[in-house]
C-alpha cells in the first residue's frame, strides 16, 4: 500500500462540538462576561479551565472525571486552556468555591450593569447526597433522592423571570426549605 494512502487510513478521526464553545465566545465578545467576572480574581490558566467546565455544562453535562477523556486539543485551544487534567479541573472548582463571594458579587454587578436581573425572583431549593462522612457541609436531613441514610447538601438558586440565575446558596443538608436563611447565606439581587 502506498505510504500516502496508509497515513490517511491510520489517522484518528476526531470531532469537536462547537455549540458550547461558540456560545462562550459570543457571550464574551458581546458582553464580556468571563472577563468581567473572573479576570483579576483567577489567573489565565484557571480562566481557561473555567471555560472548559462551562463548555462541559453546555455541551455534555458530564461529571468532572469524564471530561478529560472526551476533551479534544482543539477545544482546549479554542477556549484558551492548557495542561488540562482531571486534577486541574477539580482544583479549579475548589478555587472558585473559595473565591465564591467576590465572584458572585462581580456576577451580580455584571447583571445589574446590563439590567439583566429582574426584581421578581423565583427561588428553587434542592439537595444532593454524597458518599463519605468527612465533608463539613454534609449533614443527615430530608433526602429528595430517597437516601435518608446519606449525608446531604442543600442548595438554592434564584432566577429572574427572564431565566437568568442571580443568586446561589449552599447549605448543610439538614436545613429546611422553609427555614429562613441568614441574610449573608444567599447573595441577594441588589
């Protein structure tokens, strides 16, 4: 078999879904969301990995440990991410968690500056269970997953009538939906 034909046959065929990448790119170009919220708080490397996580949510919605096997070099290049590994993605989530207060504040400033946050908000509460017993935020409580023997984490998200999320709260699993939250636990629309 001639060499040129053999090299074409042995090439790995890969595809890169562009929908999520296009949305992230368009929102950044038209509104500057990523630069408004993350620049100055996260380094360039973290911002690239944050875009990988956003793209995963928009395109695949898989767990973090499943991202790297399906991630293409093209997607990394288009999103400005380098040296992406499962560990680096988990570290990105952890870092965003530690920096949640200034990130949420900037996100809310972004929404307010563009008049995207409505005064009427819908709040929805849910919970997740997890394996293990070492997470401080986990607690036994009402389980929407019918797993009362597992530690729970309760979370709430506020969305405007326009569907844009404006606030998020994460609580111990033994918090009731109806129980009032301390004002600082739910970042409110200003």
